[in-house]
C-alpha cells in the first residue's frame, strides 16, 4: 500500500461491528467482563477505548511505528515520552530553539525531579557530541526547530546516539508524518502536538507518541495508563476525521508556504526569511534528502519592530494567534506569544527578536495571503 492510501486504509478503516466508514465514538468508561479470569481487549477507558485504539493504530501506521498513543495534548505526549525513559539523575540534550512549553517542561518541571538538560544547536552534530556527558540518557529534538526552522541531519544524529546508547525523541509536529517519518531513519520515538497539522482545523487539543519498537511502546503505554492524560473518545474521533485529509492539506499548504517564502525574500520590508524549502536555507540539502516536503511554517524578520506591529495590526485574512497547522492561515509573534517564557537575552541569542513573525500557511489562495501581508506592511 502506498503512503497516500495508507493514510485512509492503513489501520482500522471501518467499524468492525456495523461496517460504518466513520469509527463511532465509544463514550463508555467501563465494559462488561464476561469472565473475570480472562483478559479482554477493553476493561476501562483510561487504559483502552475502541475509538482511541482506532486512532492510535492509525498514528502508528502513519509514522511506520509499532505502537501509537494518543494524549490529551502535545505537552502531555512529550511528558509521557520523556518520563517513559528518564529517571532521576538522567541528563538530556535538548534542541535549543524549541517550543516554549517544552522549554518550560525542562527548565521548571523535570528539573524538580532531578532530570537535568543541556540545550544545544542540534543542527550541529559536533555541538550535540560536546553536550553529551556520562549521565546523558536521551536526545530530545525538534526539526524544523521553532521558530527559526533549523534542520537536523538525522543520519548523523542517530549514528551519534547509537554509538552512545542514547534514546532519540523527535517532536515531529512541524513536518507531520506526511512529510517526515523519523522512525524510518532510526529515531526511537516520534511525538506530535496533534493540535496542529494532524488535526488540521484548529478545533481540538491533542498529542501523540509513536514508538519504533514494541518495548519502547510498552513504556509509553505504562505512563499513559499510570498518569492518565488520555485523549477523549470524542476528540479521538475528531482527530481521525482530520487525519483523513492530511495529504490534501499538507500538499496545498506547503505549496502556499513555498510561494510566500520566495515572495517574502524579495520584499524590501523583509530582512530575512527562514524556510527550509528555500535553496539559501542552510539545512535545505539535508531536509531535501531526508524528508519529502518542507512544511507550511515560514518565519521572517521584518525590517523594524514597528513594521512587525503594523503587519499584525493591519492583516485582514491572516488570524493573529498562537498555534499553527490549521486550514486558516495564522500569523504569530513568538517574542510575545509562544516564546515569551524564555528570558530576553536567551531569546535574542536564538534570533527570536522583536521583529520576528511566524506564519502558518493555510488553504487560502496564496496570492490573497501575500496581498494581505503587503497592504499591512505598507500601512
Ligand atoms: C503546539 C506545540 C506543542 C504543544 O502542543 P499542545 O497540543 O499545545 O500541548 C509542542 N511542540 C510543538 C512544536 C508545538 O507547536
């Protein structure tokens, strides 16, 4: 089965009970046990639920993993993946410019349980190597990174991790499994904020962890069951519905992003564009080799802070908001939104300046989106 067919038919594609093309929502919390001495598939919905199960098998198929698990949010998924493998005293090397919530998780939460970390520019394997110490147990990666869109060379990073016996985890939210399947390159766990491209309609909050092996999957399952941040049957259904159009959305949204990124690079009010699809991007050759697309997120630096504010104030089609990955285009301001929790000096060093804007390109006509940015920038 080719990948585009697998999105629709790679797992449970019909209700086994009725043949319905849409897997029903099973709101049941508990299930009749015919014989208490026999194991049965469904006992209690924190542990297993038929709607969530159908979604989880779809997620595993999409990523080419052995097991998939659905969580109540992306950060719940990240927390489960990390706590599935880490213990007090362990150290993690973490991508430096990463999602603000993950930054908080490492700096304010996991640190309380004796888990330490070092931030590194993970697009540079030598810097990762230098950040590894005898207590290092895992690499937590983001690529393209957020919001500067740096690209990791997974062949180099996986080789390094294997040589050192490190577990590799990637937050694959930005490319989605449609464009990038890290488990095929030897990464141990792929993680998503399914709130973004997998859901695709800005109408739910969800997370996913897909494990390469059964053994790793069991560890994630144990955390899911023990800490209980499971996705509801209703949202599992909604997420499956969103995933059905993943191919159509990702293809068109990435085309729009490519067009807009190229156009932005030629505008006098734009100082710099970050988009890995552009040949000038330092990670362009690597992502072209390792992924099948460049995604629909574009960041750019306006020529002044007042220009950045003018754009945010003046846009009519773009929605100024946090989040990304929906069918409607979103314009966000990392310095005051997703990355406001990162101390100023650190933020500036990362390139998250007060003139940086991040775009999530939706399904609108790209010409309309460009015209809208242009009229706002010129006000
Ligand atoms: C949004 C996001 C998250 C957090 O996901 P939630 O669903 O909001 O909990 C994690 N990583 C990345 C890259 C994100 O964009």
